[in-house]
C-alpha cells in the first residue's frame, strides 16, 4: 500500500486598489518556476463584504490547501474572506490592510500620520450605475501616481500604471470587516518601509497585532512589482509552513525577517 502524498498548496494572489491582477506578474512567474500552482483572481474593488464573498467562492472551488496573499486593500479582502474558508491554511500580507473585527480601511489610514497619498487622490462619479451599486470611485491623480505609488519603478512602468489604474469604490473603504481570519490562521507580513500610500508604521502595527512573521522590504507601495523576489521568499516560507517544512527561504529571528537577495 502506498502512502498518499499531500497535495501542495495553491497560492491565491489578491491585488489591491489602483491596479489589477497583472501586478503579480513577476511574482507569478517566480512561483511557477518554484513548481507552485497559482491563482490570481480579479478583485472587484466595489464593496468589502461582496469582494470577500467573491474571493471566498473562488477559494472554495480549489480542492487543495490554499495560501492567500493580499496586497493593499486585498489584505482586507483576504482577512474577511478566509474566516469561513477551511482550506485556507495561511495568510500573507504585502503592504496590506489586516483589519480587525468591525474595522474599516479608513479607520487604519486615519489612525496614523497621513501618507502623501492623502492629497494625491480624487473621486469621480461612475459613468453608469445600477441600483445598489456605489456611485463614486477613487483614483490617484495621474501626475502624482509615480511618486506616491511606485517611486522605485522605472519611469515607463510608472506611466503605464498611472493610466491603467483600476479605481476603488469609495464605499469599499468604509466597509466593516468581520472576525479576522488572522486570529486563527498563521500570518506573514511584508512591510514596505518606503511606502507613501500606507504608512509603514500602520503596517507594522497590523503585523504585530496579528502576531505575523514580519519582513522588512525597502520598497514603495508597488513592492509586488519592484521586489518580486522578496515577496516570493515570504510566500514560499508560508507554503513551506503549510507543507510541514518551516523556515525555508529566509533568515528567521524572533519572528522577524529581513529579505536578503542571493
């Protein structure tokens, strides 16, 4: 009789505001090289409860363990979605919102010193809407996008991102989270120390509140694009933990990690 070999976890990547799933391109290619299965669903960016419900439905169709990874607002979505998803065994946050029960995105951004992005955003009415849909959405001003969102990317990449940004509905920023999945699932958190969108102090506060293993990445809010190797190192640690081989891929000390490229 042959003993069954547990299926390796699938990594599900959830993007945040002002971008789309293509922001994970560098991360995806590296995870594929490492032999991992990856999903990167579109995050609707319309309403926290509905966005989380959408992600939960995606995750429940995956028949193996899942490591959920969220960037920016995607962190709020995975926090809310994974509570009722039994096959989610680990959570990874990349400069992301790890909300507590009853908390919203604006609660976090208003609690800490405002980031430069506070003066770089603008709202616009939706061109068309249906009853019950949000009526306004948030953008980053094109001329300010490069410095506040992606200061460490090449100029050509910044320009493309600024014109291709996906806005987030204003109502998504005030949606209240349910019981946080990080309260019962192991978590990892990559803090972008040069972030001008989400205050790094706020990131550290959330990481410590969830007792996450911390990684310090010297990058902008677009760290998933500028430092894919560092992001992948964190994800691989989470995957190794789920697979029963913790400690693979980084130097670990007292729950804090600093990624160092080889």
